[in-house]
């Protein structure tokens, strides 16, 4: 698994806890429990209930709920990181809350397992049944909470088997769309919304990724596991897909980087200054493309981040923004589609030639 250069775990302190508490009060911020092939996201939309204390954050909406233990006595760490490793965003910026793996272990079941009854007095007169999907992850349990009698009967027939390669039962689960519950050592996300919808809380399960053990880049070191992650400011694109004017000078996440990832932030600033000088010269593209070609994986990621941030920065001259975008296109940057989408919804007209 690739490790991004800005992965610097720090002990969870009161300033980060305050950032998390503020994020929990916002309806435009998304929280996520992410593993390769299994993702639960929670964004509240309209908040029904928010309970915040010194040690715990609990948020509930019509779509589901999120619960996070931020006890000051727990062995929790934070990684404040950016990356441009993905197609879905010009770059990501998140706080990753982490624990060491040996302290974060869950049940690690590798087969469908009946767990017990689930009382849900607010929703129905009876009870539902909890099933562990058996995804085999050592720090995440994925449950479905099933009320439907027919589906419960089918699951009893399949208990003890790995159902990730049993498409028929997976199709039945999708059709019934039971509640889904993702649990790590200190956090949980409960999703009530139907499978396939992405407003508010939702889940993704990708059996092929899990079974083939496909690994994606992450800033979390191998010896640690992410409990939950959040973009606390929704600075560029919020959880509802709304685009916002952005500038590196105004982005509060950059201040977090300065404090909790100072080495990365300083190196990125030097790179940004150098790139801006190059972009103002006539032969900039060849120089930057050569830099990209000879950079290692971490260096390429930082270049993509900086180029994307220059392209999306509302305070940067439009000619420089377009030049930055052209270089992303020349090097075939994975984040190019997201940058183009953002800029077409911003101050640069989508028909301008790139």
C-alpha cells in the first residue's frame, strides 16, 4: 500500500477535538469510515439531534447516525493530510483519526455470522436481526440489521459462508436494503437510507476489491488503522456537491497543516512558489513536466496537489490557473477530471481551451 509523504501522526489534542466538535454541528461536512472495498459516509443534511460532550460526539439525522468517542484518555492519533490520488476530488484534505492496529482490533470475522437481536423501538413494533457481513477486516466490522423475514431466512441458510462472492444473496440484500452499521473501535456510522442513494448517509460495498485485496493509497501508516476521517471545513466542495470559491490564503485547513504537518506544509509552500515562477515564464510546461517525470510517488502527489490548488485558487491570475491545468493534462494527472469539473463551475468558462 502506498504511503503519502504527509503522513505524520500526532496525539489527538484539544484543538483538534474542538475542530471535530465544530464539524459535527455542520450539515455540509461528511464523515467516513473507509476501507478498501467498504465505505460508510455520513453527512447530516438536516440535523435531528447533535450531542457533543468533552469525550463524545453523536449526530443523528433522518438518514442515519454517527458516533465518535474522543476520550482524552484513549490512544487516539490524528493525521492531517492532503492528497491528489483520486479521480473524485481535485484533492482531498482530511483529518484521519487513528489507533495502532493491535489496539484497534475488532471481531475480524471472515464469514456471514449471526450476532443477535437489534431493538429499534423508534421504528417498528418488533425487532430486527444483526448479521456480520464477514468482510474479514481486522479493524472494521460491517453489519446489516434485517427486519425482513424472507431475507433473514436466506441469511440463516448462508451463515458460516463467505457471501462476498455469492451474487444472488448480495442482490437480495440490495433489494431489501436493510440498515447498515459500520463499527470501528471508537466510531460507528449507522445508515438507514436505501442502498444506491447517496444523499446524506450511504454505504459502498465492493466485493471484488475486498476479495482481490486491492489496496489504494492512504496517509495512514501500516501499523495504524483509521477509526474515522472527516474534511472538517468542506472548503472546496461540500458533501452535497456544492462548489465554493477557494483560495489557499483563506483555507482554514492550511492552518491545520501548518501546525500538525509543518514539514509538509513548508515544503509545499516552497514548491508552490517555484511553480508560480515557472508558470510565469515561457518554457514552464517542459520544466514542470520534467519535474513530474523524475519525482517519486510522493513527489508526484505533492505536484498534483499544488497544481490543482493553483488551478482552483480564485485569487490567482486566470492565465496561471489555465497553465496549471494544462500541465495536469500533459502529465495525465489522475485528479484532472475533478479539477476540470470544479473549474467549469467556477470563474473559468468550461469552453476555454485547455
